[in-house]
C-alpha cells in the first residue's frame, strides 16, 4: 500500500500550462476518484503518478519517496486504460501471466497467482479461453487481472469502464469496489462521470481547468459543495441555481429538496411557475418548472402533476444554498 502526494506540481505541454502549483495528498489504501469535465487534467495527474509524463516542476511522492527520478516500471504502480490492451492470440491465462513471466516469477508461483487473481475478478472458468470469445466486460476484467497480478501498491485506472454498455458498467462498478476491498491497495480512478465517482469513491477529487475544486467524500461534496462548480457538477439533475438581485449572488437547491403544490405553501422560498416537461422514471418523476425568472428541475417521488399545470415550488430554509459573486458557497 502507498500514499501519493503532489507537492507544488506544475505540468505543461508545448508551453501550455495544464496544472499549476497543485498540492494533493491521496491516502494510502483508499479508493480515490479524480473527476471533472473533459480536458481538466485528470489523465495528466495519473500519468505523472505513473511516470509516463514527468512534471515540469514540483515533486510527486509515493509512500513518502520522491519518485521524480524513478522509472515507471520501478514505481510499484499499475495502470489500466479505457482501451484495455490484451493480446488477442493469447489465452486469458497467458494474458494474465505475461507480466509475471517477464519478471521471471517461477512457474508454480505464476500458476498460484493467476488462479487467485482470476477468482477475484470472476474469470477462473475462462482461463483457457481466447479474448475473442469473451464479452466486453470479461475482456476488461482480463486487463484488470493483468494489472493486479503484479500486486501493485498503487492501481491507476483511466476511464476503464467507458467502453462498456450501461448495464455492464453498473455491474463492474460494484465489482471494482469489491476488488478494492479484497486487494487493499491504493486505487486512483479517473472519470468524467460523476455517477461513477459518487458510487465508488472513498474520496472524490473534483477538478476543473487544472485546479482542484474540492476534495472530500461523496456525501460531503453533495451536501456541502465548496462552490457553484461543485454544486452543479455533482448530482443529476444538477442543483437548481438562480440569481439573487443585481450583486451577482446566487441561490440554489437540489431537485429533490423542493415540494410542488397547487396552492401557495408556507415554505421559506416559494416561486410560482408552470410545468413544462414531465419525465416519469418509475420510482420518481422529474418535472421542469418555468417561473417568471427561473427554470427548475424538480424530482418528486409521486407523479401528481401534468404538463401546463400551474404549481408552486417551495423550499425550506435549511435546504437553500447561497453563493457569493466569487461563486464560493457562503456558509449560513
Ligand atoms: P478527458 O476526460 O477528456 O480524458 P482529462 O481531464 O483527462 O480529459 P487531460 O488528458 O489530462 O484531461 O488533458 C488536460 C489538457 O492537457 C488538455 O487540454 C489536453 O489537450 C492537454 N494535453 C494532455 N496531454 C497532452 C500532450 N501530450 N500534449 C499536448 N497537450 C496535452
């Protein structure tokens, strides 16, 4: 196991500064998810940990040791990419065994390790199959097993599930959480999908334009976002946000925090509007409500309203968020 630290790290490509003076500590043995919009620098951080693109300045520490001058293969780090690289002509067993053979691990130990890891990822029965006879999810598991078998203390994953269909992604998310529990190693996982981040992370590192917006467990980011960006990036549908007068301050509330009524209620916040769209999702319904100045997405557990109906949007005082002109949340 190993912690990872970035100390005043700057990275640039062709004169473009991508990351500037970044400081971050990724805890030992935790499942940390780097999340943020495309191009915010997530992969850049991962590649610096792996040693694939050394930083321009600052230090990267693994387990307290500055690894700047340590070659990628010597860092105790394994990386799995979106386009999992497995050899099509080799069996599952040969694919998983490949790195061990290269490291001159003895045959008996290789067999033991391959069988143990293939059980962990649910591939034991498939060891003699060729990748072409496996499903996308099983192939991704081969790539994971190949990385795991070398017992890395740090496991880096860059959008490893993005080529899988929606159902398989959900299943693999659960499997990755279980693998993390079994292995106990430090997982650093990159995604732009906030649902993946929320469902798997012990800690979310939320990034935007090369800087860290917030670093916290999922429920803290959700309930106490540092700023408007965090409030709107985490949560589906995103937080409703509206203007508060001319001074640039804003208010916000989560879609599930409002109640809809046909008569004005006694809530701290109330706005009259019309239902524009209704999306029935089974256990909940999402209504879009347009008032004179705002448009809201409201999530209800009951499906009581129809399009064109006039409603009141009511929110309790303790469910409201406020943001200053600098977009930081104002604690109330
Ligand atoms: P995505 O979710 O789209 O993969 P990301 O957050 O992982 O995005 P990075 O791949 O880290 O983003 O890229 C951050 C920025 O750095 C982008 O603007 C990208 O164009 C730039 N960049 C990354 N690698 C290089 C490189 N080798 N040469 C030039 N620019 C690069």
